[in-house]
C-alpha cells in the first residue's frame, strides 16, 4: 500500500495568503483598525495546524526509517 504524504507547505502558504489578504482589507479601509482582532486568531490557528502537520510528518518519516532499518537487519 503506497500512501502519498500530504504537503504541509501548501497549508502554510494558504495561511500566509489569508492573513495577508485580511491585513490588506484593513489597510484598504474596508474594515476598521479595530478589526485586527480577526487577523490574529486566524494566523495563530493556521500556524498551530501547520506546525502540527509538520511534526506529524516528521514522526511518520522517523517510523518509516526505523521500519526500513529493521527490515535491513532482519534480511541481512
């Protein structure tokens, strides 16, 4: 079974784009400066999710490497 790993970079870039877009709407005057409260939670949540995905992928890679080493030792 060959499982394709997700790419955490896409989530990070999407989060960066979303927070930049929200800040530009405030700078353009579409929202008041008091709306900064909507940008910070979005950026924080997306960053936490991106870090979680990255850590999970790192652990997945470590387990795959450990399994490959165990197979090499088992078969000589």
